[in-house]
C-alpha cells in the first residue's frame, strides 16, 4: 500500500520551505550589513519620486518601478545631506 500525503502535510511542508527561504534571505542581508525597512509613501512621496526619482506617471502601479524610484530618491537625499554636512565643517 502506498502512503497518501494529507493536505495538511503539504501545507506544512510549503510553510517550512517559505520559512527557510525567508531565513536564508535574512541571514544573507545580515552578513552584508544591510537593513530592510518598510516605507509608507503617500502622494507627496510619489510626487517627489516622479520629479526626482525617475518614476513615470504610468508606472505608479508597478511595485518594482516605485521601489526603484523611491530608492533613487532616498539615495539622492542622503547624498545631499552628506554634502551639506561636509560643507558645514
């Protein structure tokens, strides 16, 4: 007789695999010294991403494009802040 896998076992196995993949990504980020943050973006942030981050208005619903544009916007802001701070000294 062959053993039949119950649906609960399949769900549990899938959950363990997702958890293992999440842990591997977390450990990889930790080794590289990278932190992961969630950003809450409203209309003002979208406008700034369109104006300075290279986001096109047609890409507002594209999650990857918005993420990349917000990343560029954050990078530009940090560079400007560091530049301003170095001028003060």
